[in-house]
C-alpha cells in the first residue's frame, strides 16, 4: 500500500502546482491592465483550472490517507 501513499502525494503536489499556476496567472492578469471584460474572461478560465486543481489535490489527499490507513 506504499504505492497509494506515493500516488496520493504526487496527486497532491500536482494539484498544488496547478494552484500556483492559477495564482500567478491571476496576478499577471491584474497587472496587465486589461479592461473589465477581458479581465473577467481571463479570470473565468482560471477558475476552471483552480477548481480542477482543488479536486486533484483533494483526491490525492484522500488516496494518501487511504494508503496510510491500509499500510
């Protein structure tokens, strides 16, 4: 069951990496000085990535905890 721990840790790290991408992307979008509609469109695309990253992180942590309990 050690494999589950490593898979879960990898998924959690992947989710955190995507969350970092979302944070940097939102920061760059705000600094770009876009008009309201363009900024809203760019941030709406980032929200989809953000929710996906949270889901991957959550699933990774669930797999990690399951691997720890089963080990």
